[in-house]
C-alpha cells in the first residue's frame, strides 16, 4: 500500500516509506484533520498583506539582519500550490541611472491565510532563505532551520495538511 500511497499523495512524495507508514493509517481512517487540529489547535491571525509584510519583516530582522530589504510581501490567490510550491520569491536587480536597484518580493499562496502560525513561519523562513541561498542545498536548509528550528517537522505537517485539504477541505 505504501507504493501506491507515494504516487497517490502528491505532497508526500520523496519522504521515506517508514515515515509514510506511520501516517497512512490516519489518512486511510480519515483522522488526519482531527490529528492536525489536536497538534495545531488554532490558525494564525496574519490575514492581510500589510500584516504579512510586518510578520515577514520581523522574522527577517531577527534572523537575517538589516541588509535585505523586502519590497513586498503578500498573499497571492494565483499561486497554485502543487505547481509553484508554497510561495514564491522574486529578486530583481535593475540598473537605474547610475544606481543598482533591487526588488525583493515574497508571495505566499492565499490558501495559507488560514493555517497555524507554525506553517506560515515555515513558509516565510523558506522564502527568506532563498534570498541568501538560491538552490535547495545543504546551506539552504541549514538557514531554514536557523530561522525556524522545527522547519522540517512543520514542512512535513503542512504537507499532511495539504493532503487532507485535497481530499476533505480546510481544517481551520
């Protein structure tokens, strides 16, 4: 059943079979939503783009210093989670006159307006890390874990939520 599960659950691909075997009974018994609610009882309150910008800026200041300036951080209802992951980052440098102007943007899929704060912080950490490390390499994930020490657990739990969302709808 595990082999069919890895192809059936698109958000869980790449995880080891022994880990998937632990969550498969929850998925099959339709208990994943209850499990998630027990572990993460409430959704965050960062609902507006302005609040999201402030939230991301605070995380950036606490973990990456003042060097990077975020031009825009917003929810984007055009991002399809499966095609564009969880969010997007844009880094654009333009020569404007004799100066170099950079634009640093983060866009997060609107589906994440109503999830636990742990999931939102994990997504923000991921997108912020891309401004320092472009590739998903060891240094990138080390930076993600610097910003959010529980990064890997929250990412896995978020992928479980997306699996539940596809089959049964929102939890929070």
